């Protein structure tokens, strides 16, 4: 799994896709980089991609209080 939207990784991702299924998770709000999109004709089966959403990010935050420690105001 690659967590990036950096098209500079296109060569490495293409090489990996030839050997194993690769998942690309786009952490930015931008459209997925075209160079990171899986080609239907290339690579082993099972390639996938996912666009992180605001709900994904807010749902992954720790609670306001953890073992006597508190999240600072404004976070």
C-alpha cells in the first residue's frame, strides 16, 4: 500500500504492480495523480485505490483524554 499522491513514485509503483497487487491511498484533497492510477491492462489482479475523506481523518483521532492526558484546546 502506498499512501501518497506524488507522481514521482510512478516508476516504483509500476514496478511493484507488475509483481504484486498495490493499493494507492490518496491523502490529499486533490484528484489522484494520473501516473499513480492503476491501468486495467497492466499488473497483477487486485490493484486498488482510495481517496481519504475528512471523516476518515477525524475518525482516526485519539480521544480528548487518554490516561490523564488531555488534548490541548484548539486541536
